C-alpha cells in the first residue's frame, strides 16, 4: 500500500449526517433532481423552521443549523461555519451545530478548530462513532496519528460495522509504517462495504 498524505474522498464527511446516526441518512430524489432528507429529524427541522414546534431560541438555532447544512451541501464551508456559529449562539447545547461546524472546519483546513468543536460534540454525545471518526480525520490532518488511532479504535468499539473507520485506520497504520496492518484494515473495509451492498 502506498504512503498516503491526503484523506481520500471516501473518508469525506457526509453532508448533514447526524453524529448519533449509525447509517447514512436515506435520501430520495424529488422534483428538479434535488435530494430530500427523509429522516424524522429532517421533518422536525422543517417543522421548527416554519415555526410549528419549539421555543424561539431553539427555533432560531435549528433554522440556522439548517441554513448551515444547506451551505455545507453546496460546499460553501465558510458560510456554513457562520450559520452553525449563529445556531450555537442561540442554543449552546446543539450537538448538530458543533458536529457540522467541526466538519466544515475540516474542509476549510482549520483542523484545530475542528478538534475543539468535535471535543464539545463528544461532551454532548459521548457514544457517537461519527464524532470520533471526524475528530480522527482532524487529528490525521494535524499529523497527531496516535490520537487519531485512539479515536478510530473507540469509534470501532462503538460501531464495529463502520467501514470508513477501518479505511481510516488503514491509512493511519500506513502512515505509521505498519503496511501489513494497513492492508488487513483495508481488506476489512472492503469486506464490510461489500456486505453492506449485498443487504
């Protein structure tokens, strides 16, 4: 396996993914080829955005979080960070805003800020393998490979079927010079992906 510096596209962060969800959100096409979120959380966010649920602070936080996700999906990461920051000003306990702002910071190359936000997201959602995965990516970019390896190991304890986590662990092992272990982890990732496709 070649030594890889950049994080491959398969490890890129899923736009709008919620840190506590195990599987990616189901999406279905709607008019104009755009995608529509079919999760209950997406319906709740839509209801809150039109003022049908929640208090005004939480309502404003959810509205700005949705706007941040919209910018994130359009790869407008600086605008996404601004919206997630406004969301957090309205509701400082919003795990989605910390998680998503951390992901946007990774895309902007602000890796320490990403780690800080993902630390806060982990305080609010300590069992989330996706938060650990994203923080692992930030640590990899900061070349803090021991910390990245610790995070990805904990993510896999929480979700042993998280194929992208095995791929991240393969990349870390490769960067640490453990090519045999890297190949084993890569094989696990491929095997899990194939099993998921068959289901």
